[in-house]
C-alpha cells in the first residue's frame, strides 16, 4: 500500500487501517511524515512562505507529537491502566501521527 493510500485511509478514519498501523512498526517514519506534512500545510496557510516560521512550526509539531505520545503512554499504561491494557509508546506514535492526516483537508481553505 502506498503512502497516499495510507493517508486516504487515515483521513477517512478507517478502523482496520488504524489497527494495522498500530501493529506495523515500520510505519513510524510515515507517521512522522504525516505530522510534518500537516504542519507544513498549516504553516503555508498561516504564515505564507516564511522559511523560519515554517521550520519552527514543523519542528514544534513534531516535538508536540512526541511529547503527547509519551505522556499518553505514561498515563495510560502506568497511572490509569485497565487489566487488559497492552500498549507502548511506538503504537501511540504511529496512530497519533496518522491521526493528524485529516488536517490535510485544510487545503480546501484556499
């Protein structure tokens, strides 16, 4: 499956797709690319072509994505786990990264 097909399935919130993303460790980079792609698009919409602001926005989004995934993993697996809880930070990074994909619909703002 190509990256574009994965983005389409992520945008349409396909449950089976998110289950497969959770299990496939090779998709972490594509999840990060999705976060960066959405941040770049939002940066162009908000700041135009300002390279420093754009770079700061992309790096900030990636940092927030990482911190948020680690925080959710910590709270969900250490502080408030259920008996059937079975998760790790990598799974959250992948699913949250692709969960950014609907942000690509901001292209229709133009």
